[in-house]
């Protein structure tokens, strides 16, 4: 695994929040702070809890383009992942991200109709450190290929 990939994965592992952006019906970006991902597969797939009834869920149904951003302000580094997001409600995904204590948000438990999973699939990465932005494509296996 290359150094950038390792650094970004550590950044994600230590993040308390993720910045998530999607596009509204008028073509404008909407940005939210989400709790850190409940699960992720390298830099390719990310899973968050979300509410079925949220505006973000409705936006993603019409336009799946989205962005995640993680940063460490003390080291002045950041990672922007660009890709697509979908709201999924299958049993496997719901169980993957459910945690004890989630009942405080979803009173009916894991089968609460307002409980869903936001699944983000990254296509590209823009990594910023040392005053130097670098762009990468995320390959199907999750590895990074530098972009010109």
C-alpha cells in the first residue's frame, strides 16, 4: 500500500466527523457534517447511518453525485473523495452499521422505517498535504492510480 493511501486511511480512522456534500434539485451543493463512517472498505466504500426521512436521502434519489471530505487541522492535511452515494435498506447493510445505543435515534430498533444506510462509493481522491494537492483514481480493487 502506498504512503498516500496509508495516510488517508489513518486520517479516516481518526476522524470524528466526515463532511458530506450532495447536489440539490436546483444544482446547488448541500454540505453536512456526518458522524464518522460506521464501516469502510479501504478508500472505496463507506457506510454511514442516516434517516430515511432526511432531505439528503431525497436528493440522492435524484442525483447520486456526492463528495466526502476528511481533514486534520493540526497537520493541515485533507482528503476529498468524489463519487456516488445511495441510500440502502437491505438487512446486511443495516446490520453492518447498527451499533448498540442507536435506539436513541431509531426507537423501533434496527427495523425502524426511518433507519437507513448511506453507502458512498469513491471514484477519485484529491489529497492535500505540504501545500501540495495530488489527484488519484480509485481502481476497482481500491488501489490508487495518480492522475495527471
